[in-house]
C-alpha cells in the first residue's frame, strides 16, 4: 500500500505560479511512474503530467511550456507557471506501482482574479 500526501494547492491570480508537491510513503519500492491529474467540475479526470522512473516526462498539450513535473520517485512536484483560469480544478497525485494506480485525496487549485 502506498500513501500519498499532497500539498501546495490554493488560489492564484491569472499569470501567477504555484507548485504542487506529493510525497509517497509505505511500500514505495518499485514505483514505475508518478504524475498529476486534474478534474474540473463536470469534466473527467485528465492527465496533466507524468514522469517515469527512467526520467521520461509527458505533459498535456494544454500545459506544455507552462508546467513542469519533477520527481525522485519518492516525491513528485508540479511547477505551474503562467496559470490560466482554465487550470482551475482539483489536482490529484498518482503513483503507478506494479500495475496498480494509487491516488491522493486531491488538492484544489483556483485561478482567479
């Protein structure tokens, strides 16, 4: 079992920056990938960015050039720059380990003036 603790959500103005962090504990050996997803009201949960244990990263088209994911496979960070109102959502940390997805509880990010 993997436990995930997220932090860093909150309110930010358009054009501002925010960093989300997620720390994994418990059975963390064998983590294959760590990432962030987001879900806005009425929408499905979508991938924001993911990083593999080999260091390969994937960012959604909507955040390329603005967001950056980094991780040491114990903690995963998402640096969000030039934020837009459409980035408003609940952000969920995800850890993939031996084919099993583990989810954090979610943290609210609101981009508004």
